[in-house]
DNA sequence: TTATTTAATGATAATAATTATCATTAAATA
DNA sequence: TATTTAATGATAATTATTATCATTAAATAA
């Protein structure tokens, strides 16, 4: 974890930026909530708990900077706010997302899965792919299981 | 074209909405600019040319309605505005996009390409896919060709 | 038809996310 | 130490979108 911070520090230095206390606090919040998809406001509130003097503008600026350096990815799930997602270290591409239209959960797919598709796109459309965004909208495994259980229950009642 | 409007009219009626003159004017603008990716404001300005009395709120409402009925898809390319895209008639899923990071062009891929990936996601993640968004970011064929031409030019100069 | 209810519209106010501004502070450098 | 530069925090400005509400159009009932 500390090493992760160190590596991010080096990435910043490499682009001649400093890891100021505010920036570090922001990065820590992102690391501590890696599985979430926080908005700038979300990050701001969490950072404030540990560094109450920080300003919202600084959080926006830091998130913008981290996006520029491809340390985080900015993503929009269509709810009117941008969300920020730590990129897996060394990942060539952004990971994929599963958005549940029933419960709102957002799950992640770290596997690439797109290698073949990208090969086709690069060749057939002569498009040099640098990154991508792939989001599936549908019903998550939790909701699916819940429905299956309900279904089973109903059948049992019917048999009585 | 007229038949396309008629079918949309029927879709609206099927959900007990009317195709009012304002709604029709909005749909026509979308049909006439099918290859574009217009924002609500863009649509508003274009509709105004033919139906100057229309209000911005009505355009927003119409676009929302059309999205609900899956006649258009709402998409966000990360530039802070929602864009509206007519769905291909009878298409199960939204088409894909190629966003050029050099010239800003947005091209479309109508082919599915994701069948295999979706089969994997449905099975391995027990996720019931209803729709998706897939956008590639990179360098478009026009910019690629331009670079190739420049490269060739430079080589020729060198040989002299 | 005319009266009445309902749906849709247009103008505009309100909201909310993001960006810009600017004075202040911290850090780096001379 | 003095000076330049980078970063910050407060807050104003901007902008896309949504909410409100009076008015109009359409559908329906009488
Ligand atoms: Mn994610
Ligand atoms: Mn499109
Ligand atoms: Zn769910
Ligand atoms: Zn291009």
C-alpha cells in the first residue's frame, strides 16, 4: 500500500508535479475505496475527515491531474456526475463495468475480454486504439439469485 | 423516411403518448442528422429553424421520452453534455463508437462484435445483459492516413 | 355541440456539477 | 535570505439539466 503511494509519487515527479499533503490525502482516499466509484464530492467528503482544511477545488484539481497521468480513470454512468476509478497498476486499458438496472450496484470486470474485438476494430476501421470504455447494463448476480429464490418459493407454495 | 416517422408514431401510441408537432419536429431533426451526436442544445437550435416556437424544455422532455422508449440512446463522451443517438431500428443493443483523440471525430460501428464477450459475461458473472456502451478512444483512420502521408513526404525529402 | 378533464407546452426559476478567479501560502530556487 | 514559481482555499461564475407553473391543445364526457 505504501509502495503504491510511492509509485504514484514517482509518477507525479516524473511529470514534474509534487505529491503535496492534499494530493496524498486524496490518493489515499481513492486507495482506501478502490472498489467504489466515487464522485468528486464523495472524495471531498472523505478527504475532509482526515484533512479538514482541504478545499473542494483542490480535490477537483487533483482528480483532474490524476486522470491526466492515467492514475485514475474518469467515468460517467449516466447519472450526471463524473466518477473516478483507480486504474489497476500497469493495466493497458480501463477495466469494464456491470451496472445493475435493478439495484444500482456497479461491479467490475478486470479481465480484458476485448483483445479479439480490438484486433478487428484496429484492422477493419484502421483505428489505433489507445483506450476504451465498456459498460454493461443489466441485472446483477445478486438480483438474479434473489429472483430465482422467489421463483422457487412460489412454486413450493403452488405445490401445497 | 416517412415510414420511419410512422413507426415511431406507433411506438409512441403504443405507450399512450402522442406524436405532437413539437415531438415530430424533434424526431425529424434526429433523423436528418442521424450520423451526428447532438446535444439537447444542438437539437433545440436545429428544431428552432423549422419550429421557432418550440421551447428548450420540450426538447429535453422529448429526448427523455424517446430515450425511455429506446428510440434514441443517451450517451456521454466525457465532454460534459449528454448526446442523443437514434438507435438502429430493431437493434438489440446500442452501437459502438470510435472517438478520435486527435481530431475529435466520432465514428460508429454498427456491427455487434460483442456476442462472444457477452456470452462470457452472462455466464461467468451471472449478469443478465440488457444493453451496453462501448467506446474506443484512439486515432481515427483519417488522422492515421494523414500521418502516413506526412511520414512519406518526410522520407522523400530526406532522399533528395 | 359544449363542458370538463387530461396531457403537453413554453417561459423561466432553481439546482447542481464543474470551472474560473484571485488572494494567500508553501516550496523551490537564486 | 530574497525571489520566483507552484499549489491551495474560498468563492464567484458558468453551464447543463430539472422543476415549476401558468397557458394551450387534445381527448373525453355530457
Ligand atoms: Mn471500476
Ligand atoms: Mn452513434
Ligand atoms: Zn442488482
Ligand atoms: Zn482523427
